[in-house]
C-alpha cells in the first residue's frame, strides 16, 4: 500500500492590529503648558521618552529633520505640535455641517488623494489645540445665535481626530458638551478604529460618528497608515452598539477598471458585517474624486509611484471654493457612479438615507 503523505493546511495569516499613533517628535508652544490638556500631553510625551522641543508658534515649524523634501514630509506626518487656537471664528463646512469646529489640523494617514495635501501646504504636521474651553465657548455662541434651529459642527474637516484622541481627549469633551445642547449637534468622520474612549460617554444621540469606507482597491492602493476596512467596520459596530447615530462616507469614489464590482462588494461587506442596530438611522455621504493642478503636483512629488489617475484631459473643470479650478469626472461618469452606488446602498440598507453626492 502506498504511503499517504499528509500536508499541513496553509496557515491563515492574521493581520496585526493597526497601532495607535505615537509621534516621533513633539513641539510645544510655551503657553500650551499653562493648560491642563497641554500638561497632560507633556506627561504622555515624557512617559514614552518622545523627543520634544519648544516653538514660538504652531504655525511656524521650519526645522524638521530630513535631508530631502520627501524625508521632511514623512517626518512631518510623525510630528505633533501642541498649541493654542487663537482664531475662534469657525469656517463653514457645507455640505457636511454648518460649521467646522477647529480642534486639530493635519493627519497621520498617508492617503494619496487627500485635500489636506494642498490646504496644509508646507505644514503637513499634526497640530492640536489645548484651549478647548475657548473653542467650546465659541461653539456655544454659534448655537445660541441660531437657536431654536439646530446648529451642526464637523470636527474632522482638517484632521482625523479619532487618530489622536488617545493623546488629547478632546472628542470626549466635545461629545459630553454637545449631549447637553438642545440645539447643537456634533459629527466627525474617521479612518481609524480606536474608538474605545468614546463608547461609555453620555452622548444623548447628539453626535453622529461616520466611518470613511471605500472599495478594497482604493483602500489598498491609496490609504496607507490607516486602519484596515475590517477594523473600521468592527469599530462602527461598537459605535452603533453604544447608541450613537452612525454614518458612512464613501470617498473618494474612484473610477477604475472593475469599479462596479469593487463598490458592489463594499456595500455587501457592510451589509454582512453590521449588526441590526447599526442599520437604524444610518446615513451615507458620497464624494467623487477631485483634484486641482496644485494638488496633482504635490501628490506626485510626495508619492511619486502613486497609481492615482489625475489626467486633466479626462476630467470636467469645476470652479472651486478656494479660488482655483478642480477637476471632477465628466457628467456621464458622475451619473453612472451615483446611480450604481445609490442602488446598491438601498438594496442592502432600504431604510438608510443619502445626505448628498458631490
């Protein structure tokens, strides 16, 4: 009888959890250390033996380590700057919310397409503001001015605050404050899954937490240094279980070979993964990929091997808010993307709502 050779089944590789962000270098404005939050962050830094320096202004960090611009950029993404928010006039944040509430600026993620590539320009480091009481006081002024109408605030216009919440605790303060505001609402979006500090708060249903999701191709190719899709969905389930209103932003929607299969699979995976409580009061926002000439140049310098399509000849020109043209998909492609994804959303989540497509 011939011997039977047994082969061991292949070992399934379990991805390592995405670790919370720990900066390599921290700068402090001297006045920041007069605030409890500044002192707390300094304790965090010293406990981990992180290098820190003093700076006169969070807007002028000019001596970052690195021999080349790419090296300095990578270091900037690992640099935290702690200061005071002096401008307390809030920018508008349409169509997401009425106002952007400024608690941080910059992000540790390396998403190739991100509009922060240009809006932050030469300041891609991460800034956090410790005078939270001043910021909350300004928000209260906007709420009172508009009452009895609801005023909504977006906390993630210029950053991903979930990625630094374990350092700052600012979202916890905002959520707790907004829970007591009859006419105030908070919302923010994230690509990170580190939501533990938010789960046991009294939020009173006044904060909507959204997760940025995309086709697997887009996440793999263009979203380095962010939490994996599975981690985001697990976090979304926890948020829903904690009673928060939940939402998803599909952004940027990218036209690529196989996009129909990619976005159909995305919505199916969401449907298969979310518990029933997560589908109640569920919102979606859809944002197509766009770029400016300035963004294209910066992205190609910082990510020279990127596969991100930025062919101006294939795009429609549209005047942008910040005084230059942006390039979006032609009307026919926009319509196809919007209709296809909308149909798949309602196939899987018939009670959901779509806030906008832009």
